[in-house]
C-alpha cells in the first residue's frame, strides 16, 4: 500500500534540460523565491475578487494561504496547486446580496457566506462521490460545450453591473479605461513572469497614475493615505460568521459545478505539463477544495479555487514541486496578518477597480470560448448550438428563475439549463 505523501527527493540536474517533478525539491533559497513568486502570481486576482464582492481582502489572502496548505495536506502533496479567491462567486454573491461590485463593504456579507459554505459542502460531496465512482459521470453531464458556456456567462452576467459602477462620472470612466489600457499593455508587450502578473502590475501602474492625477493635479476624488500610516504592521483581520438563508444558498451553491469544471481543467493541464497521471487525485482535489471553500466561508472569506495564474508560473519555470506551494501559502498567511497591507488595498479607487473588473470579466468570458476551441466543440451539431446559445442569453440577460420565494439568479438558472438541456438533447444520440 502506497503512503499518503510521496517520498520527496532533492532535484538533480538542470531545469533547462529536465523539469522539477512534483516529488522533488530545490535548495531552500531557490524554493523560497519560487514560493513567493507563486504568491505574487495569485496576488492580483485574490485581492481583486474580495474587493469586488465587498469582502475583507486581508482575510481573503490569509485564507488563501491556509487553504493552499490544507489542499497540500488533503491531496498528500501530490498535486501542485495554489488556492485563491474564486471569481465564479462574484455574480451570484451580487445577485444574492444586492451588492454592486467594487462599491465597498458588502452589508449583506453574512448571507453570502452562508451560500459559500453551502457551495463548499456540495463541492466536497461531489469529491467524495468521485473518489467512490470515478470521474466519467462528471464528464458526461458537463462536457466542454456545457462548461464553456457556463464559464462564459460568469463574465457576461457581470458586465452591465460593472459598467454601471462608473456610469455618469466622466473622470472615473476615463480612469477605468486607462486601467484597461495598462493591463492590456502588460499582457501584450511583456513576457515571462511580468506578463503573468498583468493584473497586479496593471493595477499598480493605474493606481499610481490615478494618485498623480487626483492628489497631484486635483482631478477626481483624491486618495486618502492617512489610514495607511495609522494601521499596525501586524494583527488579525476581522472575521465574520455566515447566515444560512435558503434563497441565497440556492443561488450560490450551484457554483460548485463551475469549481468542479475549473479544478478538472487544472488537474488535466498540470498532468499534461508534468507528464504525470494526476486523474486518480481528482476526488481528493475536489474534497480538498470543497472543504477549503467551506472553511473560508465560515470565517468571512470568499470561496476558493485552483488558480490558472499559477499554472502559468509552472509553465514558465518548469518547477512542479509541491513543496513550493507550501512556501507560497506561508507567505500569503504572513501578508494576511498585516493590517497595514490591508489599509493599502482599501485605498484602491473604485474607478481603478472597475477597469480591472472589465479586464477580468472579459478574460473569464473568453476563457469559456477557449474551452470550446481547445476541445473542438462542433457547432454544426444543433445539440451543441442550442445548448450554448440558450445558456449564454439566459446568463447574459440575467434570466432569474424562481420557485416560490426562491430565486436561482441568472448564473444559476443558466448553469442548470445548460446541464439539463444537454442531457435531454443527448437522448437523441441513444435513439
């Protein structure tokens, strides 16, 4: 019987010739630098997601570190992965709480947390089921045409709310577009790690420009830096308890299906890069991510998911050692325990956040199309055509199906519609 954890061994060779395997490790100094790099790779998205939902970004960073280490333990250190705040929750949290993205603290935070906890429980349950029965049934009910459409509607559903955040304020609208330009420039004209950090670097550049234009030249609302000076260097972030409201749970819990699709894609991508068969670890990965999401929501932080940014870092460095992710998690915990760090984040202007949201939600939308392209979804087949077309319009139009007092929200309705329509139309294949 194999042990839960692998037997790690020191790496021997040159990275240019052979990648570092998941069960190998580099010298301490190199591992530390690589771990910090992974923490920074997830940094932009993991900070941005809670800000858009009205959560505490300090707590989100802290929990991302804790949950990454939890994932490492649950998967026996066999799956290289970083867990960070999931953007899949933004739309459903906004629908369940009525909170406008990027508009400050969420007054109905506890209701959102109850939904996130419910989502984590469903996600973990799916993981246990996969451990018992395998993954074939998931791939059957959620083929690429379904997962692509569901991912796409997350971005499209949020587009109108995002733009409304700066509507009617010319200065903020121009600053939002400037933020888009900054992030786009980093994405197109840079390479390597800098390109992978396009959200963080683009945010920093646009933040600096905003400070010069507002605080220096007197245009727009000036940034208040006073709170940074008064914030202590170290301290615990504020925790919050969930409130379990049935309607909110029904809206948010279906996100578990999206997280399953994300994690499934992550495991397959990493397996392809490493040349290792990680499919046997899928059930453990789902359970780990589900428990992490439940834990995170229980204390006041967003739901967790595996991060594509970190796949990019692994692709660039060719270092897949899972030890590196423990270091990344510890560094994130260190940042999360600094109120001064949180005070800096809280000074980010709403116009800059709106610009970042436009980029992020656009990238999410295109990620859905990318799933179709990479899996060569055949749209000459009317089954695929109708499933995708109906799902996108239901999600983008925020078609909210209600059952009595329960409202599934636009994303939830579209997700269930995609799954059920595909299963129904698949009956023709059996005839």
